[in-house]
């Protein structure tokens, strides 16, 4: 998160990093403008110069996460379509290579809480729509490559991409909101043992 | 919701019905003890005699929903395993026969909001655990019947049941939190066009 190719100014990039840190420290429920300002190293007023409300900051943060995804997640053109699909699934379930499982768990919890407010908060809803749309398109692209290379069956790529996305987001929802202790490994097993055999020729 | 076989006393049953109505009218965000008391037709004090907090009422409400599910959802032993599976999927996506799509939409939204607080509220978490557990077991039973009748492949029934559950809850999450307009019909199509062909012999 040191580069700045995302279209965010340096200051806004710093605020987004401060928001990221504040979510890690306090979770969504404990997140306040003050906690973000503390991580930003400036006053609440300095923060309000850029964003009116916590909702504005979090909508910008979702947009920032999407731009981070875009920079981080690169499809390895030398891999097989199956490997490309699994690489993308793994980064969604386990985070980028340098992230701890606790860090990812906390961030997923916070994102779920923000997402659950989307029915009533259009700013969030719009951002989640973009994130889902971008992920769905990536999956569609990989699936179409696999069909063209004759290693995947001739499926409806859009429906198949949605199917995979629902397994992942449903699994994350289940994991964070029940005592069932569904692990990322179990979600991955549904993908490898049930979804992929359906897709592969 | 007129019978009382659920182990709830008549008064508690009335409070649960009042909670159901209040959620329909105000959604989760607008839900207050007062709005439940209004539907209950008694004072807030009368409500507090039975439940200390809104959290207590909602945890009892989740438990009530599960007991309603248990009474409403009966597997038709004369149907094929495939039809039994689809009947259960349909009641989860579209609600019981007499419910309007708007009513189901509002209830699903409220449940998602309650569910999203489960990481921090053990009372909710325990109830959602029971609901998922009960649904998962129903799916496992149907899948095992299908395997025994030789119409389903010899799959890992538990993993397959989880897979189906994730498609449904992931689909409901997607539908309510993005502008993608994923409909119950589309979620059902993923089940019929992709999940079932994997399962069927």
C-alpha cells in the first residue's frame, strides 16, 4: 500500500491507510472518526476537511479496497485456467501472501458489517456492486479462457462465475456469524471437490 | 402462526408475532421496543416483564422462527429426493406459499442485519448456528436418501449440503446488498442448472 497508482491523492491515501488500521484495531462497531484521526496523526477537523461523515469515509474506503484489489490481483497468464481460478479464490479466502489470518478475519468481519448496511445505505451498496461486478468479470474471463482452451466444459460463464462467488461470500458469511467454525479450508474444499469437477472436462 | 406447538407460552407467542409485524413495518434499523409493544397492544413495561433488552427479544425471535420452520417445513416422503431438495430451496428463496415477495424481501433484509451482528452478539450467533445446523441436517437427510435410492451420486453428503446452503445464503446476501438485482429465480437457476447436474446420476 505504498504505491500511489490508484487515483487517490497522497493525503487521501494516508486517510485510507488510517481507516484500514483503525478497522483492524477497533472493528467496525468500535470505529469512530476519532480513531481514524488518531491513526491519521491529525485532528478530526483535518479529516472532516476531506470527508463529511463516517459513511463517506467508509464508502471511499470500499472504493480504495477495490483499487487495491485491482493492483494486487494479477492473473498469471502462464498458469492454467484452473490454477488462475484457484489463485483468485485463495486471495479472497486467505488474503494476499503477506497478510495474517487474524488480520484477514478482522477485515472480513468489518466488511460484512458494512455490507449488511447496504440495503439502507446507497453509498455502500454502490461500492459493493462494483466489487462484486469486478470479481464476477474476472471469474468470467478465466472461465471463458478455460472453455476456449477446451479444459472447461461449455458452461454459461456468467452463471458459473456467480455460482463460485456465492460459495465464497456465503462461506465467509457462515464462518463469521455461526459457531460452525467453517474454515477457509472447508470453503476451498467445496470449490475443489464439487465446483471444479463440475466445471472441468 | 396460530398454533402453539412450539413450546412458547401464549403470551410469548403474541410477543413473537408482534416482533414479526414490527420488523415488517419498520425493518431492523427502525425496530424499537416501543414498536414491538405497539403491535403487542401493551406497554413497554409489559414487554420488559418478559425480555430485558431488544437483543433478548430478537434472540427469542430467531428461536421462534426456527420453531416455525420446523412446523412449516415438512419433507414430502412421496416426492423424489430431487423434488424434496427443490421444495426446501424454494421455501428458503420464496417463503411459504402464502407469503408475498415483498414480505419475504423485508424479512430477509432484517435477518441479514441481525446476522451481521452475530460476530459480536453471542445470543444471535447461537440462534443462527441452530438455524444453519437444522437446515444443513435436512439437506444431508435428503441427499443421503437420494444416494440410497441411487438417483444421486455417492457424494460427501455433508459437504454437498453445505455447498447448497452457501449458494442460497450467498445469493440472498448478494441480492440485498448490491444493485446487481440478483433475483430468487437466478439463485434457483444456479441450483437447477449447476448444482443438481453435479449431484444427479
